[in-house]
């Protein structure tokens, strides 16, 4: 005869709920999509504020020479929005209009699977712009004006996205 015996009648249900939770934890698509949406929001804010809302602060002004040229051919066109020639090359006077190609490529919606790859285990953002990386880090002749520069508080948003997702899964599993 045992001197002491403990029984936990609900152990099988708890183990089953934990196993189900473990399986559901493998698919992180929901929090990674939320993080992608928030990154997209920060990218838009960077362009709207010319970097002022990013971690590095306002983008460095254009060089005096290029700034004067850009103002003459495209007054009011913001930094990191280029101009494209609309006239025939060599024809005078030349006319220009805002291109915005890099901006469109950097601000591609999450549905653009060439730019955003979000799956069960990771989120990858790769702007399809050949020149955005040069602006991101700068060159010997050009100061950095990083279009991808979310504020440091965004790291807390990443934590909150995962913690909220985890809390929801725990509640749904009945634990």
C-alpha cells in the first residue's frame, strides 16, 4: 500500500493542449505579417518626413550643386524622389518630371511577393530598387539617406507583436 498517491485527472488534456500549442507556434506568419505592416508604415513615414521620423534623423540635404539643379528642373520634388527626362535627349530645353520609381519600389505593398517574403518562419524585405542600397548606406560621393530606418522604438513593437500573438494562442488553447 502506497504511503502517498497524487493524481492529476486533467493531465492528459493539458498535455494535449500543450502539444497543440507547440504545433501552432511553428507558424509565425501572423506576427511576421503584422511586423511587415508596421515596417511599411515606417517606410512611408520616412519618405513623408524625409527621414525625420527614422532612427538616424532627417536626411542629409542634397549637395548645393545638385540641389540647385533639382530645384530648377523639379521645384518641390522631395529628397529621394528623382526626376526623369520627358523630352528627347539632347533637345533643348530639357523637361523633367518626378519619377518616384525608387519610392514606389521601396514602398511596395506587402502583396508584392518579390519585395516581401513572409512565411511560417521569417519575414524578408528586399526592395526591388537597384539604387536604394546606395542611398541606404551612402557612397564615397553621396551621403547616406536611409529609406529603411525605423525608429528604435520599433524593436518594442516587434516584441509586442510576438507577445500578443503568443497570448492569443495560449488563450485559444485553453491553458
